[in-house]
C-alpha cells in the first residue's frame, strides 16, 4: 500500500495544552480523505503542521514515503493547499490572478493557466474580476491556483464552508473529478458530514485534538444499522407497549418524539395498528439507515457546531 501522507503520534501544544494529541493519519495514494471534526477540534492546526506552516511539538510527518529529516523542497512542491479562505486580488481578472501566481511560482509555460482554467471550469469567467465571482467560483479560483504546478497531494481546509448548495455541489464534483480523472490525492477537512459522506473514500474523526477513528467510508455505511423509525405523540407510552406487547428492547428515543427500533422490522404494520388502538398517534413510520452524522455522534457523544 502506497501512502502519500502519514503522521506518527503528531502533537501540537499551546501553553502546555495539547490541541492535537498523538494522532496517526494514513492517507493512501489516489484517495479522497475526509478529516472530520467540529469547529475547534484541531483540524486546521493539523493541516498547518502538515503543510509546514507551523512546527509540531512532537511526532513525525511523513510525505511521499519520506520523514521530515529526509524531505527536500521537492516534497513540498508536490503539495497544493488552501488553508482557510483562499485569497485573491479582487480588482484583477480571474486570468490575471492565475498569471501572477504562475510567474511567482516560476512556471514558464503560460498554457498552464489555460489548462487549469479548463480543469476547474472557469474558462468562461476568465475575464471577470475576482470580486465579481460567487463564493463557489472564488473557491474554484483558489483551487485552480493550488493546481497550477500539478501537485500530487491537494490539502483543503473546509473547502465548502460558507457556500450555498449550488456552490457545494460544484466543489464536490470538481474534487471527485480531480481524484478520479487526474489521480490527485485529496486531504480535506470539514464539519459538513453529508458532503464528506458523498465524496470521501476514507474518513478520520478528530474530537478535542484526538483522532477517534480512521475508517473507509464504505465500511462505515456497511456497519451502520437499518432501523424502523416511528414518530409518535406519546413516546414514553409507546416504548412501554413495544416492550410489553412485542418484546422489543433494541430501540432508542431521540428528540422530536422519534423512536428508532433496531429489530423485528417485519412487525411494522402490527406495531402501527396496535399503537393506534392504544390511542397513540403514529405520525411517521419508515425504515431508515444511519448516516455518517449518526456515526459521528456515536463516536463523540455530541454534535457538530
């Protein structure tokens, strides 16, 4: 197995407090790795260490099979990154923004600017000033700038943060295309679980500086259980009857009077009729499957902020 990025007990302390605590990340070549965690969990600090912007307190970062003392400038030239919001020259055109960056990076061929505009689907907007772009287009401009030198690893910190649904979809499609068609390994942080679920091959869950789990997204979905979800007006009474009449004990009760039953799905019709007979109104009855958000909540015991 070839790994593009690995960390070994990576730690960062501020004022004696571990904000990132002994985390071990393993990013395989060619995959999209979703680094999940609520705001303040340690995602951006981890990314800054990986990108070489801040030093780690302890632990090791391995890039392209080489540890830090073995790494050369060439290793970092193989990385493209956007950390927090991508900057631009607002009064310059999309094309001129990229041209300035191309020259600063010492990339001789002007054709690379046209190539990357096509890649992120901004060719039609090349003459627009950066300040006239939507948030989604500004994010694509930032990604285009990070791709000019043909990196093997793209690191993105919250790439869909603040975008509307259309912008989120555009970025999701772009990243999947970069991974599948251009074979670029992508390491992205996010707190938007539904988005990560749709594009990441592997997820790592960080919570209060600790990496709680690293697992393939497909395995998460395979592990998560199907359940019968019912919404009732009297959940306490309904639970008592489920146990007494149907011997159902594998269930949970959540907000909004929702009961999740993890067994005996074949009795859904009987449960519905029986509860109605007992004066309990069933507003909803449907077979569901846990999402990545459910999995995250189980791991952290909390929610995303």
